């Protein structure tokens, strides 16, 4: 058998290696347009920031090591220009020596990846404006920084890569600004979680221009003038475009393969394209999201590697291994914070018109009495009908990745908020609490679903006529004194329980504390006295962070 | 309604708080024999080690705060001496003022906990010999250390608490030795995982006496002479007994409640004892292990807290919430290492005569090219029939807790090794790899179950007649030169693939590399050439660690 693979990074290289393990006698050739195969794509920002200072560390495999270990020929600087599915041939452009040649195949695997979006803005091709897709791009950025006196940088687009680049340029001593069209950074998380990042950026003196867009780049005497929609002009020395990426489907489209509604190569559950001898993996494919059932793209390394394994099994032994799709688990380090998401955000659920409820909890990274415990924010979205966990997000200084893994495991399995309650965490004081924040999220959601508490979001409260409700801050007088919601009265939970019987019955009582826990206890008391009472989701912590942002944005 | 709770720590305090949230009007009284309620049991070793230096940090709640927040009366120094289930009364001994009194109840909840085992050894009541159950015990140990010139300490029993105490006494500048009857520390993990801890102890100069037991304590001029079974006598200044704990069921037994075969209070899935008005939670109950179906005890804070919540719901609203049992997820920090387990160990599976297969993988805590990546050891046990994950263990310097959580979530859900493959980890270079070690464990297990590779354990290899097999070390000549298995020939995978066709066909080939990955690739090649070949589980890393121990023990 002869297997050809187009694309030599993540998905392509994984597929190739697995093909060899399954079939020692096959001829396997992998074509890569760039200079390198199997490199650490996700490590590139850290090479710029010199946290990874040895360039060779970026290379997981080289064509030589791939040949020595797997007996696979990896042809770099080889761009596949055409596929002829009927003849089962490809045309390859040898970028090094020039010239086109043909290769035949029994099975073809496409792993072309995704290409950065470059909007047709005035001046976008100016020197000093970069996108980052591969090692060569990264080398160019690094060289530019080394050879120029780069003091100011602008990142266009506040997605995961944009923010990782912001951190890494900042580490190089560069003053960084970020421009983002949306009202928040990091699309996969909801506003309340993103605002924690916004605040953190302020503390790091990173400029953040939300609801803002670049309309042109103009050359300036010592740099680039970036003209923003608002009229603001930023003079910077370097621009990094990280607006987004798009599946690189030119080859697939021209070969007549079916392209899905999201713009990715359509594959079936065996990762087979519309042509039976052609499979596809990685960032370029479209596959249904397991939660929404809707076609989706996923630009993630983990799923790409899993796809490679499944694809190879199906190519060699016939279609028998099913890919299950990606729930979109993603994480990023942003300066001192870790932020991530798994499943569907509230924004996405709104767009899909899928009903959901949401709960925000704040919990300690480990037992509060053990040194180093820090608070994190967790938000979960779940079905109001059966408690199915639809999405989870977290942000904080420590232990965030672990909580995302726990919730990702539950979502991956089609689990519910009841499964969150039952998760048996590995508890000892340095690692967790007897009730882990993830358990707590489940407990709160259970209380909501079983009607033990009604909650209200910061946004609902913001939009409410405050004269028609009574706001009760149940924190201590000391906490109340440091700031509260305008119009709130302070009736501390601890010790003032008796006063809860004397509140007015003619309006809704909105109860809140710092993070929601005391508010919940107060809500339970008031409910049992017959009050119409709601607890503020996420407490004053979430409300004040989200509202501060609203004011500064407004 | 009137609810009485016996025991004011973890399970008892959780139940009480939840009872109040569900029933604002009930009378709730909690009785605690000791001086304190709701303290940080798991934090006590760290208070000795002064990592927690403020004593008040140990107290989550006090009787005063419990009254103020929950309107619950917590009576400390109040020992419940008798329960009369027919009359629905208890007799309470007021330890502070003396005298017995009666209290009636509608529902009674028992949370008596577990008591440390104190074997009837000669001299065990001598000054300087302690067990640690509660704050008072801890105060006594701390006082003893402060008032005596403690240079040498002996820990009897190498379970989780014993090893945490070893670390904390070491932090106090005390020379620590540990005596353990088994051939390994930490029963919940298997030998290969425990040996990593044994080696670490050596590096910390902690004396470890395995397969050894105390037979007597003798007073000595300046300390205690501890006589061991082997005849060895250790002169120490303090002894901590952490041999184990037993459910404290005297009260329950005398009340005529059913006691299970493990010695715990028998409860149904609603946490109700054999008497309908009496419930029980915490370390004292017996409940079926969800994996084995056999009655089991679990001395864990997480499950105790969950039980409290479920129990309260059933007490107030009638039996409707089912407890699902504990899969025994446990973790400990042991000096620089983290070690833990979830589900059933191979030892336990052997005892239960449940068939299983096991796989050992070594993986990096995060992407190898990002600074700070360190290797960890993961072992999984799974069903040979359907791949159901039966147990998982891990040890390492970083990221171990997270991997245990991921595997605990899969086991908790009744999942399989295929679910491990599908876990969608939160991947960015600082947190994970594109193929997380947990995914890798699933991949290897899948290869084993699907017959793509046969593996052999270090123990099977040890017991094998090496003249009847051919040992092939597929690492590089440099690695081979630093030490290998006696009798092995070195045929490196990379570049020497051709030589694999010329091996003798008359015997089994045992292939190994450093951690199992290259060995697997070599195994796949050899299998396809028709060899009878097995790959060494966990590679030379596991073999050499486990065997070093065997030699030093032998």
C-alpha cells in the first residue's frame, strides 16, 4: 500500500507515525509545504518571549528523525498543488528545486491546517506587520524584534494566541496594546470570566481597546500608525495580526471534495472525506460539535492528534474507529492568570437558541488553611431540563487547569451537574478542599434546579429597576463599608438572622454576599419565611468586576 | 422537628449545616466529645510542621460561629453514651461539668468517625508515644516537641498520614524513621508506584524499615528504645503511631444497629442505618465499593462531606437521594512528590479475584519544550473484557493531582480506557501535551486490548528464565552504556530497523526502551515480521526502580 499525507504537522505527523506502526511494509510519504515537520506550534509564542530559548526545542521530529524512527519519507518544501481523486494522483511542486511532479496513492490523507485571516486593510502588507502560522513566520518576527528597536507592539485580535503573544512580547520589554472588535477578550469564555482578564491586563499596563477595530495602517517616520475605527491612532513598531484562522481548503475544494457550511472539509465519523480514498484530519476539517450537534471547526492540537490515530486505524483496517468530535476544551496562560473553557459558552448557547441556566462560583485553589490558596472563578452552563452540563469556564491564578480537566471529563461523557457533585476529587490540603470548587458548582446548580434557590445574574440585576426590589447585603459591616451595590442595606447573615423576618413582603428581595455562599444561606432562610427572594449569582465579586468594566467601557 | 447529630467534624457538621438550610424551623443540636467542632483534620500534620502556623486557621467553624451562622447548637465536651432507638432518646455525658442527661430526637445522625488503632504492645502507654486523631492530640504532640529536645522520631505505619507526618517532622529538623509491616509504603498504590516514594525517602535521608514491625517500647535514659521484629533497636525521642484507624462503632453497636462485615455501621443507599430514624455518615460507615460491589470503608473527607449533604436531604424530605459510594480517591504530598490513587489497585484486584490488565506509562507534566516539564509515572488497571477502568495511580513532582482527577472522573462514571483516550485535556504548553499522559495510558491500554502489542511486567520478567528469551534494548548506545538489563543486546530503534529481521525466531523477544514508547514501535515492527515479542511495561525506568528496591530489600 502507498499512503500519501499532505501536511506534516500535528494531525499529519500523527497519522503518518500510526500508519507505520500498523503497516510496516507500506510506502508512506508526507508532504509539507514549509521547511519543517512536526514542530511545536503551540510553543511558538514562548520562543518569541524567550521562555523557550533553544530553537531546536521547537522540533518534535525532523525529516531525518522521522526516517530513522518510522521509515517514513517526509518531503519538506513540497507543496501539493492538485489532487486527482479519479486517477488517485497528486501533483507536487518542489519549492526547493522547482518543477512539478506526480505521485500516485492508494490512500490520501489531507492535513492542510488553517491559515491566518489577513483582512484587506490599507497598508496591511507594510513591513513590520506579521501573522504567525509557522516556524518561518516566527523566525521573521523574532528577527524583526532583534534588528529593530521595538518599543511598542500592537496585537490585533484578543483570542488565545493574541493574548499569549501579548504576554510574550511584554516579557521582551515591549509595551503592548491589544485591539479587539468584541466587548471582551477570548470568545470561548463569557463576559464575566473575560472581565477578570481585562482587569489583569490593566495591572500589567497592557493597553486593551475593546469594541474597536483597525481600519488602516500608515507608514510613519519611526514605525507604523495604526488607525482605529474610533479615530484613535496608535504609533507602534510592530503589529501582530491574530484575528483568527480559516481552514485551508483550497486543495480539497479544487479536488471536488465536499466543503461544509463552516468552511471546513466535510468528513464522516471515520474522518473520511466525500471521496472514499481520501481522509482528512486537523484544523481544516468540519465535524459536528457533540453538544450542539451542529457542524463546527476546532483549531486544537489534542483533537488533531487523536484524529491522526483514528484516521490511520481506519485507513489501514477499514472504517471501524469513530471520531467523536471535540467539545472545544481550550486553555491559555495570560500573565499570572490561567483561563480556559470547555463545552459551550452562554454566548454560543444563545446563538444556538439552546436553553440553559448558569451558575458562577468562586472557590479556593486548595484548602484555605494551607499556604498559597487563591480564589478562582468558575462558571457552568447546564440544561434546565435534565441538568446536562453544557459548558464550563474558569479563570484564576492556580489550579484552574485541573478544574477544567474535571469538567471537561464530565462534559466529554455527556454528564450532568449531578456528576459534578459526585466527582471524587483527590483531596489533601495542598491540592483541593473537602468540597472542591467543582463539586460546589454542582451543588449550587442542584439547588437551582431543585428550586432550593433562585438566582439572578449581574446583568439581570443591572437591567432591573432597583426601586422595585430590596437589595440586602448579608456580608459583615466591615465588608459592606468597603463598598457595596448602590441602595443596598446591610443585614449581616452572622448574628442578625432574626431581622430577616421583618423585611417588606411587597417586593422581591435581592440578596448578595461576597461570592454567593452566605447569600445562599440567607436566601434559604427568607424563602422559608415566604419571601420572594433571589441570590446574586457569583456575589459581589462577579457583579463588581463585570460592572467596573461596564462603566469604564461606557 | 428535632435533629440530633453525634460528632461535630466533617460529616456531622456538613449534615447539620445542610439540615438548617433545608429546615429553618427545626431544632438542631450537634454533640461533640472533643473540645472543637468542624476543624481541619487533614491540616493537622501541617500544623505540626508549622507550614500552618496560626492555630486558629485549623478551625473552619466554632460553636459560636455555628450558632451565629446556622442557628445550630453545638455542644462540645459532650459525649453521647447511649442511644435508645425505641424511646428515641440519647444519654449525654457532660464532660465539662459532669453528669448525664437525656435528649429526645425525631431523627438522629451518627458521625462518630474512626479511632486510631493502638496495638497492645509492651510499653505503648509510655510518655512520648502518640496517636493523632484530633486537635487535642495534635496540641500534645506539638507541646511535647517544643518542651523536649526531639532529635529522632519514629513513625509506625507508612500510610498517607504516616508519610505526611514524616515530612512535617522532617521539616521541624527532626531525623525521621518509618517502620512498616508491608513491603511498601501506602497500601492504595501498587509496588511499582510505591518504590518511587521509597527512593525519594532515601534522597531525603528518611529511614525506611519495610517488612518490619515494632514488638516493644522500652524506656531509655534519654528517650525510647523501640524494639523491632528483626531485633533492631531504634533509640528515638518521640513515636507516632499511624498504623491505621477503625470505625468508632461502640455507640451504634450498643444501640443494636447493624454492623457490617468490615466493622463499619451498615447503612442503605439513603445512608439510613438498620433503624429508620437513625442515619449515619463519615468514616464510621460501611458502604459497597462501586467497583467491586463489596462492602468497604472509606476514611476520606470528600465523601464524608457529600454524605452529609445527601443524608440531610433524606432526613428532611424523606429518602430520595442515593449515595453512590466512594471509589477511594486519595492523594498525599510526600516531600517533593505527589502520590495518589483512585479505584482499585492491582493488589486489591488480586485479593478480590477480579481479572485485570495493567499498563504503566511515563509522561511529562506538560509540553517537554516548555520550561519545568518533569516526568510522572502513571499506572492503570482495567478489565481485560471490556476495558472498564478499574484503578489508576500516579506519582511525580508536578501535575499528578490533575491526572488523578481526570482518571477519577472516568472511574466515577464507570468509564473505560477508551474514555481515557477521548478525554479532551485543556492543552497549552504550560499545562499539558497534545497527547496528555492520561490519553497515552488509554492509547497503550487500547493497543494491549486490541492485540497490537503484548506487554510483560517487571515482575514477570524478573521471574522468567532469561536464557529462554532474547532481551533487546532498543535505546541509543549512549543510554545502553549507562546501564541496562543483564544479558540484553542493544539494537537501537532509530536507524537500526533493518537488523530486526535477523533476530532468532526460536524464542520470545523481550523488547524494552526507557519508558515503553520506542519499545512499542519496535514491538510493532517485530510482530509484523512474525516474531513472538513482548514489550516491557513501563520500560527500563519502572524495571530498574522496582528491581533496585528488590535487591536492597533482599
